[in-house]
C-alpha cells in the first residue's frame, strides 16, 4: 500500500518521522520548498519531549508522481476542497484519505471523494514547527494517542492499516461514535488553543492564569451545552470523561471544575496552539473551523456561545492587525455571562 502524508509541517513531520523510523514506506509532501530540501538533505529532526533524526522521503507537491492508496491529510483545513481536487490525479478510485486536522474537516473532503473514502482521526498531542526540517514535540510521550472512525459509522476496509501505521507512534482506538470524538477534540481546540492564540502563550500558561482559566471553563461548558442540544455524546479524551469533570451545575461544582483544568492539561503544558504559530508568522488561522464551529452549531441548536464568539472576534482582529495576542485581551471577556 502506497502511503503519503500531505502536509508535513509541525505534526505531519513528527508522524512521518515515526513511520519512517519503523522502515515503513511513506512520502512526506509539503508546499514549503526550503523545508523539503532540508528534509532531503538532513532528514527529519524531532526535538522536545523526544529527540530523533530520521531519514525521510520528502517532496514538494509538484514533485509527486504516481498514485497513493492512503493519504494522511495534515494541511490546514481552510482549503480542503481545492487541496483534494488538486491531488485527485494521485488517488486511485478506492484510495482513502484520513483527515488528521482540527475542527470538522470530514465534510469538505467527502464533498470531493465521497463519505465512504474518508476516515477521520483526532490527535491528542501537539507539536511546533521550529524551522526547516525541525519540529518540536510538545506533549509528553505517554500521551501520543489517536482516535479513528468514520462519519457514517460504517467500517472502512483500510481502517486496520491506518491503525497499524498510527500505532507505530502511539495507541490508536477505532471508535464507533466518531462525531463524539471530533467534538472531544474540538473542545480542546476551542478552549486551550483558542486562549493560547488570544493570549500568546502555551496551554499550561493559559491554564495557570485565573482569568483565562475561567474563560477556558466557560468555552468548554458552551461546547458541552451545544453537543447536548445536538444529541451528541462526547467521547472521553485519553480516558478522561470531560463532561463528568467539567459540566458544572452550580458554584460549588464550577469551583471544582476550575481546580481540575490545570491537572487535565498537565501533559500538554508546553503545547503552543497552531493558531498562535500562524499569528506569529502573520498567517490566517483556522479559528472559524474551531471556535467558529462551536458558534455555528450553537446558533443552529439555539444555544448561546458568547465566549466562543469573543475568541473568534479577537483572533480575527489580530489577523487583521487591529490588535496583538496578549494577556491584555483577557479584559475583553469581562461582562460575558
């Protein structure tokens, strides 16, 4: 089976290094020519919570030849439709794309190739691109997990092969309720990634600050309320039942939930949101696919989402050069209920 990672940035590079280290065939495809040239010359360098240098087979999009049976999609999801359409010449009629992106990427990919050829994957770890050929793994090595499944709930013939390859890096679970797994990941994206981008800090720093911790809690609560209204059961995150831990009902349980937040994210304290990395480099973010998705489904379900709405507003204002990421942005949440 011929396999590719489309988007060998911060996280794609880490996964590619693990698979290549196991002597499995995988092509790392990326539009960043300088990055690809460095990978060709010196291999993939992974630093942070693990250190390794691995020879990889890297190429730019215009250097791709032939067709792939399996593609791990790890690009930003804003342009999924055009990216997949451009890559169609390199897919067989039964090729499968495994979406490993933030937000809710499966519908946009299925729009091009069909639901039956899409396998979704949520990733419970993070990494930071530090320069051409180098990525920093920022999560603890015992938290490198994946959940995979289909939006239709029907099994995919390549599911076991996807599981086998991902388990070269970490434990991988096939889940029947993939919508619940997607929302579990979206909760982390919206809360910790959202506040990381707003404040310009790591997940651990966002959890340590009392003001931002309250914002994180309120964002999570809004996500839970939306899923309840939609009839979606949120899957556990690395064995932790987020709803049970965070779904407060009064002041006492709210205080307990606030206390729990730094403990829940402890293994990912060093993680810096990919949205913050984009803002640092003057790029547009995936905010509309993260907190924006919560706001969208909240409106659809008739559930107010003021904290998610505010994160979207602030990040867009940073993108537009109207403000910068800063702890000062916490003042903008005052007065929200």
